[in-house]
C-alpha cells in the first residue's frame, strides 16, 4: 500500500494505491498523520487505485473521520470500485461518509 498526500487550498487529498489489508494498515498509520493534523478542513480519500480493504483498513477510515468530526472538518471518499463499494455498503460505511 502506498499513500500519496497532497494539499491544495485547505484540502488534503490522500491517494491510496494497492491493498489496504491488515499489514498495510499498520504501516500507513504514520503516513496518514498529516491528514489527522489538518482535520479541520476537507480530507479527500482517493480510492480509485485501491484494490482491497480489510477491517483494519476500514478502521483507518474511521480514525480519519473521527479526527475530522472532532476538528470541524469532513471527509470525502471518491473513486470506489464496485467491490470496495460493496464492502462499504455491507458495513454501513456508505452512510458514514460523503461518497463521490
């Protein structure tokens, strides 16, 4: 799993590439810290290149959402594949996030 974070006009965008499985979730915890540090704005999670998400990966998304909610920001998820959208639907995540 690779995470590429960019910032533009107060919006933090994280492009997630690869499989967000349990080992990857543990590895990217440090990499997502800039998102948590700037959670007062908009955070965009670009999942168009994400191939898989595990429950540990979903927990990362919840951590980001919690930080944004506490700081007055919000999270937008874009580029979900049909398979990952199904996981989000089955787990109720479609109702927790703004999906584009």
